[in-house]
């Protein structure tokens, strides 16, 4: 069973968006990633329920992206075996897997829905204690092989 786990937004002004989701919504800041261009927030249920990535107005590595929804993240199990089963199911349905990443705290498959919205299907790494150890925030994204 899939569980909505997080949402990622591209934002124009990180400080303003961070203040809104922290102060108005009540999420807590977990940390910063992408050289300070993004902030990870959580309501406490997960390592992150929201990731805000600043695009700003200047061209750069994210140029060409649009403001708003980047992707939704769905937790689809608790082990790599369960993620392998999801991968096999997607392949049997001829759904293209556009990327696979190891985020240290989680391992993910990326695909697009019929309208082109990016969807992340992932499992958390049970060996990472995200509640007490935030070192995963600084870990590079690595390729995932299943």
C-alpha cells in the first residue's frame, strides 16, 4: 500500500516560503540541502514531508524549471525487496523508470504519470536513524542499483 510521504515544491524565494510553511503551517526545519538552495521540513512523522527548492529569478542549474510542484513522494514499503517488487511491477506494466537514486535515508524510483508529473516511489533505509542523526542531509545522492 502506498502512503503519501512528501511533496517537493520549486519556489521563487526560499526565505519567504520557509517562513510560511514553518510559521503558518507549523512544520519544523530539519535542515538545509543543495548548498543552501533548499530546506527540508517535517511535521515529525517522517524525515521530511516537504522539501522547498529555491529557483529564484537568476539562470542556473535549475533554469527552465517552473515554480510549483516538482514531485510527489510515495512510500511503497519498508525494504529494498519491496522496492524491487514495485520495480518489477512497473516493468511488467511497461512503465518507464526514469531514474533510480540512493538518498542515504531512502532509496527511490522516479517515473512520470500520464500528464508528465514526476512521481517518486521509495522505501526508507531502516539503518538510518533520521530522528537523531541528520548527517543524511549532507550525503550526496548516489545511483541506485536494484
